[in-house]
């Protein structure tokens, strides 16, 4: 479980997932290795840290490009996590932008 001291590490990890998930093959591999849950847990553990929330939402955007991942993200509570990030950081433009991108990405799946 992440600790308060690991906020920077969690932020960097979410950024790395976001970047790696620009590649379609990596989107599948990351999801298969449990990466969606790892990103969402980092966001849950550091809800008050805007950097983690922005990076986590960015990872959700990249991972949510494919339909299977949209379902997995929603199934693991990702919609709630993204919306909570946006609620907690109303005045942070980066979180709002990344959060909106995540919502749009997930909205492509009619079941979400």
C-alpha cells in the first residue's frame, strides 16, 4: 500500500503508465498485469494530491482507448475515482482537464 512519502513515486508511476499506454499493445499488457487497479489504488490512496490525481486521470485516458479496458476501469470503480478527483481539485486545471479526458474516454462505452 502506498504511503504518504510515496506520492511522488505514485505520480511518476501513473505518468509512466500513461506514456506506455500510448501504444495499443501496451494498453492490453498493462491491463492484463493489473495496471488499471494499481493506478486506481494510487488515486484512492492520494486523493488529496493533485499531481497523483492528474497523472492517474491521464493514465485512465490512455488505457481507456480500447473497449475492454473501458469495461475494466468502470468495473474497478474508476468512474467514481475520476469524479472524486475532479471534486477534490475543482480549482486545479490539470486535474480537471485530465478528468474530463478520462470521462470522455470512458463514455465511449454505452454501458458506462
